[in-house]
C-alpha cells in the first residue's frame, strides 16, 4: 500500500500513523488528502479540512465511487470522480453531524447517488436507512454497515473490504477518533429522553462488542482530528491502525469497567458550541442548496451601497481579514473573525443566531471562500460583500476604527505596574498555564461576562497568539469599550519575555 498526500487550499492537517505503507508528508498550510491505494485498484482518499478539523472520504473501485461525510461544497468530489471516470453511487453518512452541515443533499441531487444512513436514522428526505451488517458494493469493493451507537444513536461505522475480500479499514465517523472517542453529550440537546450517561453506556458497548473484536491491522479513518469540539483529547494524527489504538487510546482500555469508562469519558467535557443542535437539525431536515447561498452572498456592493444596506437592514458586518490587518483599520462596529484560523468554528461559537444576515468585508479575492466557509456551519444568510474590500471603504472617505496592539516585550515592560489583564483562552488552557494575576474570560463566554470589563480604567487583552483576542477586541469595540490594548503575539510571545506565569499543569481536556 502506498500513501501519498495531496494538498488542497484551506488549513492544516495531521499525519497518518499507519504502519501499512510509505508516508509522504509535507507541512504546507491547506486542506490535505491522503490517498491510500491497495495493490489492486481500490482507492481511498482522505480529504482533510483543517478549518473545521474534518475528514471526508472518497472510495473508488472499478468505475464506481462513494463519498463518506462530505462537506457542503460538493464540486471537488464530483470533479475527483470525473477524473477517475467513475460514477458516484453512494453518499454514506456516519451520523447526523453537529459541527458542520453535510453536503449529502446537494451531492445526491447532482449525481443521482443514494444517501445511506445507519440503523435508527430518521432523515427528512429520501435516503436508504441500512440494517446492521448490510453490505453495499462499490465497484468490486464492499462497504459493510456496523451500527455503533453512542456518540449518537444512529452512529455507524463502515468497514471497507477490498476487491480481494480483505478487510482494509473502518470509517468510524465520531465513534472512534485517534486517541479519543466521540463525546456522548451532543444528541441529548436534540432528543429529550437521551442523557449523556445513557449514550456513554451505548458507546462502551459499541466499542467493546463491535470495534475492538476487529482485526488489529485495520486502518482507522475518523471524521475529525485535533481542534474539533466533538472530542476532548483528539490527536493531531488523522489515521492509525486499530491495533495501535487498542494499545494507546484510553477509551479502548480493556481493563475499564463500563462505569469507569463513563467517568473517564465524561470528565472534562464542557458545554458544546451553541450552533451544534442547529446543524444537527439542518442535517436531519434538509437545507437550501449551496448554489443559492453562493448566488445571494456574491452580491458586490460599493461602499455607498454597503453603508445603506448596513444602516437600513442592520445585518452583522463580519470582517474575515487577518487580525493584524483588521487591527490597523476597519469599519466601525464590524466583528473580526479571520479566515486564517478556525474560522467556521468561531463563527458558530460567537454568532448566536444561525439565521443572522451577514455583510462581508474580506481580503480581495476571498469573498467566495468566506461564503463557503460560513455555509459549512449553516450560516447561509450572507447578503453581500464590500466590493474592493476595506481599501475601497477607506478611499471613499468613510469612517474607520482601529485596535491598539502592543508587543509581548511592551507587555512585559508594563507588567511591573500590575495592569488589569484579561486572558480570553479556553479555561483548560488558562488552568494549564497563565500570567500571574490575569482574569480568564473565555472568548466563547465573553458576551455573558461583558460586565467584568471596566470602562473607567485601561486593561490588556491576550489569547494564545493574537487571533482570538482580536475577535474579543472587535466585540468590545462594537459595544463601546475603547481603553484597552491587545497583545499581538499573545501568551506564546509573553512566555518568552520572562513575565511570571503559573506553574504548568498538564491539561486533561482540550475543550
């Protein structure tokens, strides 16, 4: 088996931990794909999108293809199949996703493929609900359904069998990650009679009775890697052998009793992002075609038109430029969430109304990418963008605002006067290590804690590297705070200056 990597343009990825082949690895920024080819003709391609730490899979054999857990923008899957002279026969869904809107509906409509869910799923559209153990043929390869409830009740693992009849790997969705398993507290926010304790018990049974008896040499293909909120301690690696996971993944420890497993799994969970239940419902009930979303969002507005729409329709003005660029100048009351990091996840965390109308300010040429990445998490109501970007606004003589930033060295120089410092990293990051005396207000909770920020005296903001603190800064600016500065390199820079920080404590969760 040969494993190669094909970069795409989006964000970062993890390695492949498989011992089954030769790994070609590069550290390029962007989505990536691992192509795994057996000695016969079956191909599995992992398409990993770092923006939302998501892995989709492309399976092709003998002119037929299947897509597993596709993203909202489906044309790349169609293009890949056409390049292979293959027909997309199936769209397999491992479960009703919470952290992104799947592309199953658009993909099925454009290709005629059959959408497949595991047992107990009740989709609000035409789909094949499989039985446990059912086998689907994709060319000369086979895909076997293994019902693995726990993350959700319909969660399903797909066992991929090559043309020779050899079991090759398992596409596990959110049942099994590399180093972790799916959190069992999400479905309860959609189905009232479920509890995290019940789901954790189901997951224990699924892992012990369905996954662990499988062969050690199977390759595990999960739906997410590090950075996703669907698990608490996921690895940066995006594939591994099942045998290695049995040895290293805490959730697969055969010595754990069911109650011990539940305790280990539930410890360290934090409330899920507010948009998760809304994405689940979109995936169950259906949604507007991405083509319509793109057509609406690509409306180009001159500075004068943009100003009229902003004043009359009162949409959210979302600026997706990098934090360092936004700080130097922006449209007053606009919110900054930069495309250069976990954009979609922070949109979902910070914009509470998924139906919120949005006007975009982007770097020139990034308009379409911004609309697509908003749609990945169900924010479909982009109603236009500023033609020519912020420079056009500034050149038109419109009002502008800015955020003052300081270096880590200047922060250190000010530390002797004991300034008021707000750290907007996650609580787990803060508990692990922080500036002595700093106050922790996690970014995703900032709207509930605005009263903690004084308006009558100055303060300093920081996060890990300057991305999240600029989101916080833009929110504070829009709400009337002005007397503060942001540390441009964040805690990573501060640590290098010798400023006193707390003793390091190894985190038990990354949530």
